[in-house]
């Protein structure tokens, strides 16, 4: 496994993020009823969170205990999923109740940043109909720069074509102490909705991975 991971980290330097600022995304693989978003064959593997591109992922937490994945897209900007930031009344939590952990692994983390401000793609449809998914993104502004060695990932300006190889990784609920990733999935096309396009993919990702970036190899 170590040799495979080292090889993958070498060839995956220089990735573009298919950010939810541009298109929302959802899996089309057959669902595992115990792990929504996981196909009949679970392709997720543990990846090294200290190596690129996985070291640009963060753990987003709230004072209410919600936990999701985020991706660093600028020194003080993290993109995540809007639904991770809702309270029990389905209202957005204040920025002061949100926290970002860098280098999280097995209960420890390298550095913590508080959230100074947030912007969402609302109105977000909590019933998760396709039109509502377009607004399921949030940008967190941190109270300080990310630690050294944790670079922002560049954003894709256009969605990948159908068949383009993708990767999706994050802090899955069933394996929360580690970063796991599907490194062998692909884009399946675009669904048009009244509020904008949705990028369809077949990547394995369940609760906790919400807010993670779709990654695509670039020359």
C-alpha cells in the first residue's frame, strides 16, 4: 500500500479542483444502504494525509458536533458543503461556531483555525432535490493563513468531460480518523437544472466526505 500511495502522490501533483462553486456533484453508483454514497464495491483506500493533494483537505467541525470535509482553495479560504453548517432548525450556524483542523489524523491535528466569516450558495434546499443541490456550497474565511506545506488547490474553470478520471477523498464517517479516497472513479456527464448544472460522477463517498473536492489530473 505504501508503494502505491507514494506513486499516486507523485503523479497527482498539479491537480484541479472541480469546486462546488462551479458545479454541485452527486454519485450515481448503486447505493450501500448502510453507507449512502458507496457503491456495491467499496473502492475507498486509506491515503497519506501528509502528501499532496490530500494535505490540502481539512476537517470542518461545528460546536454542535457536525463534522465534514473541506478543501483549501486560497490561504484563508476553505470550500465545504452548506448542509454541514445547518443547526437543528435548519438555519446556518454563525461563523464563530465553526472550526477548521489542518492535518487531522487519528484524533490529532497540526493546526486549528477559527472561521471569521462564511458565504453560502443559498437558498439551500434541505430536502436535497436536484435543484437544491446547486446551492449546497459554502466558503469559509479563516482567521489566519493555512500552515506552511498545506497549499491551496487550484480551481477548475470548466467541468470535466464525461469519462474523465476523478478522485474523491475525505473524512468518511465510518473511518473518521483517517483520510480515505476513491482514486478510480470518473465523471459521468452534466445534468441541467433550473438553477444550474450538476456534475454527475460515480465516486464512492459517504457521510463526512461532504464538502470534499473532486480532483482531476492535469498535465
